[in-house]
C-alpha cells in the first residue's frame, strides 16, 4: 500500500498544498488555487440574456473583432453600478 493511500484526505490536502507552495511560491500558489473557485452569479442565465439581446450582425461583429459597430454588453447579474 502506498503512503498516499494511507493518508486521510485532510493530510493529503495539507501535504499537496505545502508541495504546491514550495514549488510555485506564494503568488503562484494563490493563482493556481484561484482556478478552482466556484465563482459567482448564474452563468447560464446571464449568457442566455446576452445571447437574446444580440442581433446576428452584432454577434458576428463580436466574433470577427469588427470595431466599426458599437455594442454595449450588459448582464443584469453584474456587479457594476
């Protein structure tokens, strides 16, 4: 039986965090951990609202990077005020 199989999940998490911190340093460790945060809001609802508010031409302009048309993107769930 390997050593990791005998560890509790808490021990595994603690040792894994220590290894990441040692390898990546404090900033790299935090950046790595931030990748797995749950986030906020309702992505599906906000994405549907955005998709419903765009015309096909506006969506194509976003895809192609056409800067000639001005499109204001807003989601009702955003934190901006």
